[in-house]
C-alpha cells in the first residue's frame, strides 16, 4: 500500500455516459499526476497538478476529459460522453519533494 | 521530447537464470531514472530509482540497475530469478519536477 487511494477500483459504463474518478494522494504531497494505461502499454501521462493548479495537460486529454484538484488535496478526473476507446486503467500518482511518484491502485474503466 | 525504449517485450527464463532487461532513453538534460514492476493483478511498485551519485543502483528483491550516461541506458539486472519475479517491468524517466515517461514494458515469465 503506497498511501494513495483511488475510487472506484472498477467502473463499467455504457457508451455516452459520464464517469468521475477520485484520487486521494499522500497528504503532504503537493504534486499529483494522472496517467492512463492500456493493455500492453506503459502508463501515459494525462495531466498534472501542483497544489490546486493544473500545470500541464497531454494532447491525449480531449475536451471530454476534465480534471480538478480543489484545495490542493484530492483530485477528480471526469470523462464526459465516454467512448469505447476510453476503456483503460486510470492511474494517479502522488509526488513529494524528492520526485518519487507513488502510484495508487488505479481505476479500471470499461466502456460497453 | 523525452522517450523511453525497452528492447524486449516478452522474456521467458527458467528459475535461477540471470536477467538483464534493456532500457534506453532519449533526453539531453539531467534525468531521474526508474524501474517499476507490476505483478499480476497488482498496481505499479517502484523497484529502484536513480537520481544522482553511484550509477549502480540496488533495489528491492535483489534487483539492480546501472546508469550508463554515455549510452543513455539504465538496464535492469538480477543474478538469479525466481518464479515470483513473473511480472511486467517498466523503465521510466523524468526530467526534474516533470512528468514520468514510461517505456512500453517487458513482460517477464519465469518457468518453475
């Protein structure tokens, strides 16, 4: 257990529905990253926060994706109008002062 | 842009064999280097990391990696593998305070 939690662990949804995932990082960590991992691939960067500020977004993050980190604590990742291609494992990583990223268990999204 | 290349996608070894997994990265500046492991059904775990100092890094479970700056390489080694090492291994790199870029992973299968 890395101390990073994600909820839910699994989500099955129908195409076109909206989904929201939550990540609770290690409390004293000010940086938080979201990655997406599909079968046979390494995790791919989606977006990152320093405290509550979203500092970078990957071009993988279409307009249907939005992420927030109110108050610089937990973060949410929302996907609107889900598509089958959104099916993946969504990973959150919490980073403290020494650049080591602690990964949560991930949320596995299946879009039917 | 940073990139990470893992040479072997799938490796099969017998128990007690020696292991070396190749990893090369492209980035001109100072980097942090990582190897992560993902056991079946589990989340990403850090095996070892290199930030600075001794280029030979020792990690958990008998793994080590050597950073060779001139070759942009960070190969993972273990002198004698066990069946429990069956997992997927990811090499990763980041510039200081930046997102992690992962390789596509090497699936290691150890025959008992």
